[in-house]
C-alpha cells in the first residue's frame, strides 16, 4: 500500500509520544533534552499489542539510557534504506532533529530483497548512496549520524555454527563509515558472536518462537533486550555517548518492562 507524503508525516509525528514515553518528558522551561532518533526496519521498530510477543530492540533501548537522553523510534516494519527515504520518513526525522541529537541508522534486511525494486539496493552503490543521505542530512542539522550494521538473523549450519545472512551489506556500511568518518556500531558482528555463544537451541529463547510461529528474524522481549544492550555498549565504546548517558549495562532487565501499546487507529 502506498502512502502520500502527508500521510507518512502525520503517522510518524503521531508515533513520537509513544517513543518518548519510556524516557520521560522535558521540564517546562528547561533545556530541550537530546534525542536519539532511530531509522530502521522491523528488527528495531515499535511493536503493538496485536504483534506481541514480537519486540523491536528500539523498544528496549531506553532501559539502558539515562533520562537526559530520549529515544524517538521511527523504525518501521519492512523498510529499506531506500523505501524509508522514498516514503518521506527521513524527511520527517530531519524535520524534527535538532543540533546535538543523534540519528542511529540500521538497514539491510529489506535492502537485500532484489525481487522488490521499491526496496532493493545494491551494497556497494545504491545502499551506500542512500545511507549517505542520512549521514549528510543529520550533519546538515547539527546532529550526529551513527551507522549500525544489521543485527543478525538466527541461522546455523549443520555443525552448529552461527552463519552470517547479510552478504556484503555490513562490509559496505563499514567502508562507508570509515570513508565518511561516521561512528559505527558493529551490531552484525556482535550479534553473530552472541548467537554463537547461545547456540542453535539457546537462541530460540531470544527470537519470536511461539506455539504458532518460528520466526528467526524478529525478537521476543529477551532478544530485544539483549540486542539493545549491545547497541548501548557500542554507543559507549565508540564514544558516541558518555558514561553519564548510559545505565544498567550489566544489570538484568525484567521482561515485564516491555509493553505493547494498542495499535494506532487511522
């Protein structure tokens, strides 16, 4: 279903209070808090009650950030770096972002779908070209761009080894980050190592495996929390954030902290 630019803008703006709810609101008359915007796909996106227990890692990221740093999660199911731009969603983010904010970008899951010209990008050409739009747009507004390689799917070979699934996309993003001097969170490498440690059976407890579904791409609450922890640690390691900006990096996060609001009505 195609949406007009106005519909996309209205929907995205309407979703912002949900993204902010976990991190509090600004005090009247106080300095506007910094905001970390997420542009990405279904692995990061806000999920609603009709999708539970599926959970995007962006829903859990606020648990690891202090109240002076908000999260505005604009990630949307099924989007690629290309379709997010073409639908006007990057325009919405860039219309709201302020100097001192962050734009965290994670795409590839849907860029890989070469059968769909509305989403497909080629790793070393169009994928990098679209990613550069996010980088340049953030910088032009005084915000800091951050690139995150795509979190890995749950895939194992016959010998029980976790297998990469994103082809050349992570390498293309790493190369762009080096060339453009952009902070890089290597979530692909870190998540692959985590799935390897957990093993083929252990990882089932982190993905959206239910009595009726065996989903090896999307997370349940433990998986979303684990990936959000990787992201927060990488933000600190890469000096995107300071120690004063993060919390609970080594603490257990109760699954009960995850909530799924009712779907928005048109």
